[in-house]
C-alpha cells in the first residue's frame, strides 16, 4: 500500500484494492501445482501408455500424482500430442440438425 502511495500517488485501502482486483479477475493460481511439474508428468505419461488416452484420463493421472491442475492439461496435450488430440476429437459423433415443428408453428 505504501508503494502505491509513494510512487503513484494513489491512496486506497487494502480492502478496496482487493475489491478492484477481484472485479478485474486478477488473482494468483491458488493451490495449483507448478506448470513445469505438470509438463514433466504429461511428457512421461505420453512416452508410455498415455498416448491412447485423453484429457480426462490425464487429469485423473495428475490427481493420483497429487498434482492439482485445471484446463492446463488439455492445452499441454494439444502441444505435445497434436495428432492424438485430432484422432480423439474425431471419435465424437457429429451433431445432426433436427428440424422439429413446434406446437406454436404448426397452426401456420
């Protein structure tokens, strides 16, 4: 707080600063493991049996190794295994457009 007042001439309370930061969505990674540790685990898993599994399995592996993460696993998998990601993405069923006449439109 003194640094803000001394260097920028801004005098606000700590509570107000926290409120501003929360409104802007600025926060630290609370309780998450360091990203280099996560990258090492994903690399190690991809070398062996992890090539055939997707994001949810890798997320589960991270949890079993006590590495707390969120969507970074998906991004890391896309970087290290782009072909596998495309193959797994191809397994999804395509959306089929359905045209249903609603009861309101059936009288027209």
